[in-house]
């Protein structure tokens, strides 16, 4: 593995330590920038803390091509959160079991993104648990600071705080060990003095170790498995990883845009329906106003032509509606204080809704219609409002 660095996070998670796999004799330490400088001309195998990656085996009697689909259902009881929130890597074993490494997507992204941002070329990413020495019937423990890395099987292990180490082992090991209370052998590596917490009768070996990374490097297999750089975490996707990190936010944005578009589209169709209703009402009123026109081409143009014709006939021709509306309109223009609010026409009767400053103006308008054009005029209602009076007047008959 010439020109490859093996690196691991320390307890502080902003500091790294690394060694060159071609020599495995010197451990260097520093921040991410220091690691990026050391790895400027080489690739890096990154070891993740055991507390972040859960290793276990599961019996899954399905064909190899079906494992990926069946695995989430088989392991959901092993995980603290929904299985969809985890990145899963698996390896089918000869004895029918499947070895699994599980890490939360969010956590893996947070660990890898700084490396990609620093232009570090990641060759592979493993749980450091898999590099801890192991023998059948033995639990291996590495103590670094306040954290404990535990390997209790070839493909089983994880990590915990140092104080919870005994409980972690008892809850995590398989049924054979549980039935025996504890395994017969316990091997502990520690950089600090350590007193065994286990009861008498458990064969415990404690070994002082100054550089845990050198021991892990010596145990790196030639062809390790359970590489966490799979699917969209592959090293070939490093340039796209930044975008994938924002995929959840992008998905939410697309959903918001879709909802907004749906609301706008719904308002558009509502407006279209209202416009269609108004156009239908306009056509009906136009046909009633100009019954002599059999074909409607352009309401505005045809109405203007009819009005011009009506003026040439001294306002005595055309439909009843136009005649009544024209005669009432002439008097309204002479009295600006009268404001027209609405017009209705049915059964040769014109209904006007007007506002005036007082009832006297309405009476004067009524008398003018009767005296000037001989129209029949009825005051249907007159109600006071904030600005004066609101009234409805019915106009009919009269001479053309």
C-alpha cells in the first residue's frame, strides 16, 4: 500500500493522527489542514470512531441479489432510529450470515465533507473496530481517552464511553456469550493505567500501548471489506458530494415550489372559470340589448356601431334597453352628485342602483325622467348610508 496514509480522528474530532502505510513507524498529528498537506500527493484510508459505526451479523436466507432489498427489514430492530436514516454496507459470509456496518447518513456526511472540502483523496473509509486484533472466544477492547472501541466477533463490535464499557459488552455480545455471563478472555489495550472492571474468574489481559494507530495499521487486511465509500459516497463521486449533502434541503425547496405552483395554477383556473362566466353573461346581455343582431363577432365593436346608429336616429331607435339607458344617462350626466352603481335590465324594465347626497336629488331625477321622456319611474327603495342615500329606481315605458 505504497503512498497511502492511514488516518483516524482523535477524541477531539477536529484533530487527526496518521501514518504512512509503506513504513508504519511514525505517527503524525494535526488538524485537517495538516492532514491535507501531508496527503497532497497520496491517498488516505480514513478510520471512523467505533462509536459512530455499528457492526453486527444477521441471518438472511435469501439470494445474493435480494440482500439489498431484504436487509433493511431484517435489521430495523437493531437500530435506534428509522432504518432509512442509516447508510448500510454489507458482506455475505460463507456460513449464510450477512455482516453489516451501519452509520447514520447525517453523521457520515458530516465526517466526510470536511475531507472533500480540503481536497483529500479518500481511498476507503472503515470503522476502526475492524482493525482491532481479534481471536475467537475473546473480546478486544481499545481505550483511547474516554472512549472504548470493542470488538467481540470477527464482524461484531462498536463503541461506547469508557464508563459504560461493561454494560455495552453485556448488551451487545451474542447469545452464547450471554449464557456464559462473560467470555473467558478479555484483551484490553490502553494508553493509560487501567484497572479491570470485570468480576473475578474472567481472564483479563491489559496491555499498555503508546500509539494505537500503529497497531491498527498492522492489522489492516490486504483486501478489507465493509468499505463505507459505497453508493453516492464512492470516492468517484467526491466532486458531487457537496451537492448530495444538500439534497434534503433541495427536496424541500422543490416541494415548496411545487405547492406554490399548484396554488398559482388553481387560482388561474378559478380566474378562467370566472372569466368564462362573465363572457357568457356579456353575450346574453348583448343579445338581449341588440336582438336584431344574429351573429356576435366582437361585442365591443358591434356595440359601438349600434350606439352610433342610435345617435343618428336621434336616440329613438334601437332596443328598449339602449333607449332607456341613453335617456337615463343624459339626465345623470347633468347631475354629477348622482352616482350610478349597478344596472339591471329585464322584461323591458331598467333597474338602476344610485347613490345621492339626499332624497331630494333622487326625487328630482325621477321627475325629470317622467317630464322629459314620459317614462314610468318607481322608487323601489331608498336607504341612508355614510355618504347620503342609496336607492334603487325602476324605469319603464315612455315614448321612443
